[in-house]
């Protein structure tokens, strides 16, 4: 049991930052087995689920794929039934329920997955942390998840300030993920950054790291 669990663990660093003009989400691009073997170097860990809501992903990749499909299907069904998009809080709570049920189903491989969900609705901009146990917590300033979260939180604790512009938030996000890349072996390969503003979800930065050395 322990050997299987160690094999399928995935490392990452994901963050969310609350700015005065919107939400910034950022993540690295590396997937690993037990934090030692690099399995994939170009993973998209930020997923738009509506025009105005997106989340970051950290955990077991198969469960991430399954939960992403379920939440998108549920939101489409809800939109057809009630004729409008749910607000960000409703989506966060729905995602928490799905994660809660996923972690508690019987399996030899626990479905350990965490999300940072950001979005905009009529009430403003919102950032939620959905824990691997299905807990749903609102983040007033910023949040981090994954194996590199300790390094990330150290940077955010030091450099975050209220009323950041989204441009400042993007720079802080890049700096934060870069710090985790330097110190966390399961974080690497590149950085993706999304913003969520009144204009919707938009990918505004993506850069792969060139680690090829030639003589």
C-alpha cells in the first residue's frame, strides 16, 4: 500500500493571488512520481472551467482529470436547468463536495487532489482553497498548494501587499513559482500564469525552462 501511494504522488507548486482588479493563478509544469522521477515536462495545471472561473490542480493526475470532467459536466447541467451561470461560491462548494466524495471512496490508491479556485461574479473577485479532504476555505489575500507551497508561502508572506494591480500580481506570481522551482525538486520545467478579471479568464504568461546543455 505504502509503495503504491509513494509511486503515484505528484509534486507541484500552485498559487492564487487576490488583486484589486482580479485574481492571478500560477503553476509550474512538472509532473513527478514520488517527487523523484520526472514523468512529464509540459503539464497544464491551470484549468478554465467557465468563462469566468478557473482552478489550479495539485495531486494525483488521474483523479484531477476525473474531477475536472465531473465539475464541467455538473456546471453545464446546472446552466441548462436554471438558465444562468452559478456564482463562484456555489462552484467552490460543489467542487468541495466532489473532492470530499472522491477521497472517501474505497480504493487502494487514495485520490489525493487539491485545488485553488478563482473567479469573478456579480459580487466581485473570489479565491478559494479546496483541500484534499474536501474542505472549502476562502482566501482573502493569497493561497498556495502542492509540494512547493512552503517556499511559495514564504515569498507571498514577504512580498504581498493589499491592492496589488493584476500586473503586479503577475510579477509576484512568477517570482513565487520561480522560488519554488529553485528549492522544490518536484516543481519545475516552466511557469503558466492566468488572470481572472471582468473580461474573464485569460492566459497571459507561459514560459518553458530550457534545461538542455550542449557542448
